[in-house]
């Protein structure tokens, strides 16, 4: 606790120093640096800086205190419905989620809400003993599906889980206690992911501190919003009070981001929200850049739709000022795209034209700009408490740049938008699509590259433009190269991902035995495992046939599977690695394997925020 307090004090001190300096910096930029000979260019660059400064103040406001915890008391005897809405997710994905639902220890009823009206999904529900609900149409997509289920169920509380989100057994014991406060409408949980090789993860290592693109929001910003009763509903995973939803007419259907829209209505009606900063469910992160772009586009377009409705949180009656500021901070992230575009293109404009957006001596500029940059970076890192990783944040901002630019056009060009489900399975032919989606970033890279070459040529020979301030131009070349470096990092992070499998293999180490052609069991170690197959490192030389029997040693005991050997390769260390596809598994063995992989393993591999013990318990 002392160490945490010390870290908070340091973060607060750095943020205060940065905040005071920014006031001076804005005054200096506005009064001493604008170039009247290039007023539009000059104002655009100044506006980009102002956007970043306002965003910094809002970020500091949100994350100043991330340890506020509402009253909590364990509450037996409540009635709970678990809703799993689905449309086109595979049976294998649903099987994992429903297996997790069945393992929830608090008494509950699980409902599979199938908007795909698929016979195989109905069979799966029957096999796993969960209720199956459907409806005659898909009106209002996911929101309509949830509302239809609300009308046909009766639990006091509702757990909402996306089709790919596998809950932990103690999810309800860790969350229902917050509802001791009768005004709490929902408890939102972090979104964490078991497929840590996804495009939104920093790398495909499985270190305990694996960072992903949503880590800053779920591990820091949402906990900070608790202080202001402004944590908003993200749909899954969450627990919602039925009475609260009924009070606002059900899940909002006017936009394609029903979760944040419903949050606004609940907060405006005086309901409270809670964010519980402990991972109690694991889902599938967008594996490819295509899936990543589909998801982020839907979020951004839905937010733009919300800004056009009477429920716009900036003007809707009933919200506190702090809640409005929190919503504003989260919505402003979609307009960062304009700031990033200005920052990307400004150096090239200078190098192509010789026009400078600033009218200030180079030394004076550096004396003021360097403290501005360093202080804001240090303050963001300190306030980020390990989750604000400057280069990674900027890298992903540039990857989302053109998706968000397109989404914001909804504000002034309203049009019908269909709800697009984030792809959960990987199409192994997706690489070409990835390249097409990255064309805008590659085009900007090309512009930057040409401008840098031209800038250097002009500095030496003045071929297409003469520069009145060579010192400023040299700094501009460095700025352009830094931009190019961030773009290259992002593009590389996408293109280096390989999508050789359509299902995820968990990187586990469990004993496994395979039969060889002589019928003896050859011992080995499964180094990756899924319900569909395993990668096996053999502990001794062996001659495997095409068909094998695999005996896997799980913590719960042995399971057996008939399998097919897809390849055998010799590793650099001389050992053999075999790829085995499972052909047949006993249903009971399959259930145990699915539970082990999707419920037990993710909790041991994924990052956990610090263990939470509610600070203010109600006796």
C-alpha cells in the first residue's frame, strides 16, 4: 500500500507540473509563434496541439484515483440469468463459452440467444443443458436480441456475455455483492483475452504482463471512472440489474453501440455503475487487422450516432458535470485521428513547399517545446501506472487513424449503418485483405519518404523550394522520419502475423503419449493444445503412422483421442515435433478438455490486475 501511495504521489506531482506548464505553453504558442503568412496551416497545427492538451487534462481527470471501490456484501439467494447472444459464431466457440457458463458456481440459468436460428446451435444447447431462445427476426441486432430475451425471462440480475467470452466460476461471487446498493444498475468487468497472439497484443509472447491495445482503457481508465460514477457499460462481460434496464426501456436500439448508449440513459436516470477491476472472463481478441478494423469502426460509428441523438451525454439532462467530462474524454479518442493526420502530414507540407507554420526562432521553439513534450510524456506514463506505453499507444493510434476518420463522417453525413459482428474465426486467406486495409498507411509512408528525400535535396541545392530557415527544416526532417518509424512499426506488426490456423492453440505444457506403428506409447509433451489437435514434442525417437491414439494427461485425469498425424519435423535441438489433428473425442473427455483450456488455462496465462478486496464492506 505504501508503494502504491508513493507511486500515486509521484504521478500526481508530475501531472500537476505538466498541467501548469501547459497553461504557459498554450499562451506562448497563441501569442508568440503563429505565422500570419500561413495562417491556415499555422492554426491547424495549433489546433492539433490544443486537442492533445485538452485530452491530457481529461485523461488526468479520469485516472487521478483508480482505487475507489463501492460498498460490497456477498448476497446469496438472488435469481440470475446468463445471456449469451450469438449470430454467426461457430459451434466450437459457443461450446467453450457455455462450458464456462455451466461452471459458474452461483445458482443461475443460462440462455443461449441465437439470432442465427441454427439447428446445430439448438443441439449444442440441449447437449450442454442450457436454455435455447430465438426470435423470428433480427431487428436491432444484438440489442434487439437482448431485449427479446428480457421479455421471456425473469431473473433479478442478468450476466451478459459475448458469444466468445468464457466466464470464470467465481464471476457472480465477485460481483453480485455490489448490488447491495439498490441504485447500482450494472457491474462492468475488464475485457481480457486468451489469444495473446492477436493483432491487438503488443507481441505474441505469453509473459504475465502481456499488453494489448485495450489495456489502458480496461486496466486504468475504467477503474478511474468509478470515482465519478461514470464507468460505462461495455456489454460483455457484465452483470446488470433487470429493474434498471426496464426503467430505461431496455437496451438502447437507436445506435449500433447499444452499451454506451444504454449507460448514458441509466446515468441520466440516477442509476449508478461499478467497475470491478479483476479479470473474471476471457474472450477472443480480434485476431486479424480486418477483425480489429471492423470492431473499432462499429464502436466509432456508434459513438458518432450517439452524438446526433437527444441522448448525447454532453447535453442530456440528468448527468453530472463529472459524468459529462468522462463521456467527453472517451468520445474524443475518435477525433484523435484528425490530430494524428495533421502531425503526419505537417512535416511533408513544410518540406514540399518551404512554408513554415511557426514564426519563431528555432532555439526559442526548442526551449519551450522540449519541456512541453517531455513533461506531457512523463505525466502520461506516470498516470498510466504501467499501462501507458508511449510507442505502442502511438503505433495503434496510427493503425486506427483512417478507420476513425471514416467513422467521424457520420456526424455530418448521416447514413444507415448495419451492425457488423466482429469476426471470431480466422480465414487463412486474410493476408491479402490485411494488405488492402493498410494501403492508406503505406500511401502516407510514401508521401513522407518522398518529402524527406526532396527536403534533403532542397537543403543542399534548392531544386524545388528554398528554405528560409534551414535549422527548422532539419528538425522537420527528423520529425518526418519519426512519423515514418511509427508507421513502419504498425504496418510491420500487422503483416508479420501469420494466420495458419483457424482455431487458437493454447501454449500449454502437458504430458501426452502417442502410439507408434509398433503399437507402443511414445511419451511426449503437448506444447500447444486445442480441442482440434496438438503440437507434440516427442521425448524419444519414434516412427509414427498416419493414425495415432493420443493420451493427454490433464490435471483432472487422462483423456484419449483418435488422431491423425499431419506432419513430423526435426527441431534444431534434434528432437521431433509432431502435429496431430484430433478426429474423435469421447464427449465427456471433450468437455474436460474444453474446461481445462478455456476456463483453467487463461487465468494462469493472462495478466490479472492487483487482487481486489472491496475497501468499504457493508456488514
